[in-house]
């Protein structure tokens, strides 16, 4: 059975988003990343403010504050608690399911592998890379500042783990959640895309 | 740089050994599994009795007894302690390094991914599969009895985790230990072999 939904989870800086875009192009599928899924979430009536706040926690605030907010505690900055995360996660689940119902898509991030875990026509991929590769990449490709990239990557990883765990109750990166896991630093970005396309067509 | 050493770690029943044999055939590489590496270990002067006992722990005894023996406690059955495991592990490390020095080989099991972790010409692969696939396979292919295969697989997984941890201080199946991880139940045994060959030739 060929796979017409492909989810990609990835370590920050691994090039997983680029792999996803290449796969979508090669297969003629639609491509959705974090921002494009957010747009779909807004269509469900969710306020942009809530989505922005949720994403801010997941990407900018310290992992500790994020963990507190997601576990039901109160954010000392905003005075708000757990319920906004629950609302956003429900909208996110609906948006991802709606996209998957249409088929022919590559979805990067937002725990799509978890939301679509029981779909037989979905292929779930995890993309990672060694630290040197990622550190070089976030400085060169994303234009991040050239200070302590390894420390920033470790913090990103920690936050992504917390985010994934709060949304899915699973461990981020656990091989059992995916059909395959590929290291872009070992395999190469283009080759990763080719392998995924090849398996999806099977 | 092409990879002329390929290590394969695998879940029991996933078909990882078969994948390894296919890869070796396609690339014209030598193939070594647990038993063939044991033969090399004996050449270093280790007694067959010690190797047999070590492997018996790793594959037949209860995970609890195995954990006790490897952690330095005393096996209530034999009265022996940790030192035999240390001796066997040293011989295993030497055997795997000697095989790798010759190059052009596929090595399945025995923590070869850990022993050869710093070799730039090595490709490290993890092979797994979903429980149904593995349960069916151990009954049909290995002729294991048709009783509680899932329970037996879970026990095997537990033992392999303990074994790997005692030998490597790493977590078995952690994606960071490998260049790629492939599910045979999702990707197919032949296709897994083709992907590995393709990457090794790169």
C-alpha cells in the first residue's frame, strides 16, 4: 500500500524541514509546516493570540516555564494556566486530521506522527543529525548568531521533548513512534528525501 | 566516503539478521553474526565455557539473573560473579575491532555499533518491527512454539536492553547511536537491505 501522508518529526537544525519540502515536491504532495498548520488552526475559530502564545512557549520561553504551563501550573508572566494549551492542542489535532483526510501531504512538526498514528496510509519519519552538523547549519542557513550554538540546540531539544511529551505522552525520538529514522549528517539531505520518496511509492 | 563496515543492531524477530545477510551478499562483504564472532573470540584464548555461559545469560536466563550477574552480583546458580562478563566483553571488543580492521564486513549484534562508534568508515543501522510482525515471524521462521510469543519477545527486548546497557552504558535503540533506523514491518526486509546498500555505496 502506497503512503500518501508523510509526517516528519525532526531535531532543530537537522534539515528535516528541507527534507520534507523536497519529498513533497518529488511526490507532488502538499507541504505543511508549523506555520501553515497554524493558519489551518485559525480557521477553526481559535484566536491568533492563543496560538501565538502556545508557540511562544514551545519555541522562545525557557523549558522550565514551558513545562510548568503545560503541566497545569500558572505562568508567572501571564497569570494564565493550562487551559490555553489544551485548547490549542485540540485545534491542532483537528487541523492535522483535516489535512490528512485530504491525503497527498507532507506534514512537518506539531506532533503529526502522534495524531495520525493509526492511519495505515501514513509514513512516519524522524530526522536528526549530529551536533556539529546542526550547529553549523543553524549559523549558516538560519542566520542564527554564532554564539554557543550547541547550548542553544540542547535547549531546543529539551523544549521539543517537553512539548512532545505534553501533547502525546510519548517520548520524542523513540524509534517505536516512527517507520524510519534517518540522520542527515550520515546519509545526506537529498538522499534522505530520495529514500522517503522510494518507500512512500512502494 | 563509502562505508565498508556495517553494523546492525536489531530487535529479536525483526528480520535484522536476514537484512544483514542480504546486505553482505549484495556488497560482497563478509558477514558475522553472534556465533561467528564467538568463534573469533575463542581464537584469543578465551574458553568456550565462558563464552557459552555469557551467551546463556544474555539469551536464556531470566533478565533479573542476567542483570545481577552483569552488575557485579553473584549468580545464585553458578556461584560466579561479574568477572567472567568483563573477560568476555574484552574479548568481544577485540574480536569486533579485528574484523573491522580487515574492512568489507557486516556485523550483526554483540554491541558492534558501540565498539566501532568512532570509525568513520562504519555505517550503524538499527532494525526493528512492530510486535505483530515479530510474533508471526518467530513462530513461522524460527519454528518457536506458538505460545505467548508477545510475552517472550518482551522478555527478549528487556534482556537485550540490559545486555547492551551493561556493555556500552548507552540505551539500546536510542537513535543517536545509529545512522539510520528502519522498521522491517513498515519498509519491508528487501527494501531495508536495498536502502542500506545504497547508503553504503554513497
